[in-house]
């Protein structure tokens, strides 16, 4: 899978990896990865606050499921 980010992730826990079936679909359809990135970018800050988990110090985390 192609990565479009130029950011450096210092903690591999923060990286999203596709499950094997999704990875195969991305490999068969080169435009699918762009559509997935666009969908992920549609997640708003409000969704993070209302749907995510809150940790001490008001750190918000959106769970994969």
C-alpha cells in the first residue's frame, strides 16, 4: 500500500494498517486507498469528542471499531 503522508510516526500504535481482505482490495483497485483516506479525513473534531474515548487531561481517542 502506498503511503501519502510525509509525517514521521514515533509510535507504531498510532498507524492504521488494513486487514488482509482490505489490503487485497486496495491492491486490486488503486483508487480505493484514496477513497479510504478521503473518508477518514471526513471525521470531524466533534465526532472525536462525541464518539471517542476520553482520557485524563482531555485527550480524545477514536477507537477502530
